[in-house]
C-alpha cells in the first residue's frame, strides 16, 4: 500500500490541504498531457500534448509560475463592443 492520497480532498502537503492537483497522463500514442483539477475533482485546465515527460513537467512549472502573477484579459466579443 502507498502513502499517496486517494482523492484531492485527502491530499495534504506540510499539514495543509491542497487546493488542486496536476495529473500527468500518457496517451495510447505515447504523448504526455497534464490536467489541473480542483479539490472537488473539477477539470480546471488541460494541456496540449508533449512528446517527452520532462516537457510536460516543465509545462506544469510554467503554469505554476505564471498563474499566480498573470493578469486577466477579457477578449470576448461583448467586451470589445463595449470598449
């Protein structure tokens, strides 16, 4: 048996509940992709395909770094019409 949590709700790091998690998957074609899921299991984001596992991990690192500091840009049609 492993010490890995069964669900996001059971995930703890340093005594704190984890808000979400990144899951790395490998498709039948050998390509890697990651998914960011919320604590309740809701899919938040899905990556494009990566040829190598290291590239998928680098993609996760990039999301972690940029999401915290990224600005919101609304490019919807209704927003452009109001501007």
